[in-house]
C-alpha cells in the first residue's frame, strides 16, 4: 500500500492529517518517515516520527488513547496522507478531543450510538436505555415494531412535529436493537454502501 509515497520533499518526512472516521473531524497533524508509515500499516495503529526526539512514537503508547487506522488516503502528489481513524480517547495531550481545541459536540447517530453502547455497559440507574437492555432483546425488538407502526400512522397526517418525533423514536430504538445484537450504525452504512456500488 506504499503507492510510491514521496518522502524526499520534506527531509524524508510526510505530513499525516488525522481525521475521525465517523465524524470526519480533523483531529491532529503529525509527521511520518517511511519506518513510521510501515509500522502504521503493519500494526493498524498510527505511529509518527518525532522531529524533536528523533524517534518513532505510536500515538497512545503512554496515554492509552490509540488511533486505530481505518483507511489511509495519499494525496494527488503522494507526499501527504489523510488517515481516517477510530480514536480510543482524547487525541490531544491537553485532554481535548482534537489538537485544534475543539470539543466534539456534534450530535449525530454515531455519537448517539456511543452513548447507547456506554449505557449497555455501565447500566446507570434510572436510564430508559438501561431498562430496555435489562428487559432483553424481545422487548427491544417489540419497541422497534411499535415505533415503526406509530411512524406510519403519523406519516398519514400533517403534523410534522409528531412525525419527526416518531421517526426519532424509531431510530433511537433501532440503535438500541443494533447495540443489543452487537452491531453499530456503521455496520448498516457498510451494507448500504455495498448496495450503492
């Protein structure tokens, strides 16, 4: 997968832009030499070359916040990389999600899926999601069916607020069902992407 990368333009280094695979948020910029690149490919964890310490370092080796490689895309000149990752924690050494000071406050289905998965593990008391997981797969599946019927009923009327709320209920319960079955929304996206080809 080396694709004739050009390490010669910048003293045997190439910039590597790190982007969140799910949110597409830019997380950080680092540099790789050929050895760091090959280690990244082999271990599927982002490894950089430290220009100050003059050595390789795998992101997360001290903090535990690794960057799992999902895809690597060279630019048109083969001298810069875009690396799509799934981060296992804060990316910046300051504790921020990104090295650009932004906190990921983007609320999307991937973010909601993470909350649901967290509820499944932690089971906080008083949480509706916890109650669903405790009642089991049959109850969760039943709720998906009920919400689908309610959405159909609301789609026949002209109340947009009720329609959107029922759609939100259906999507939420579907995410809970996916989590209960050990899947994520990205698994559905992969199926849809395969159909699209």
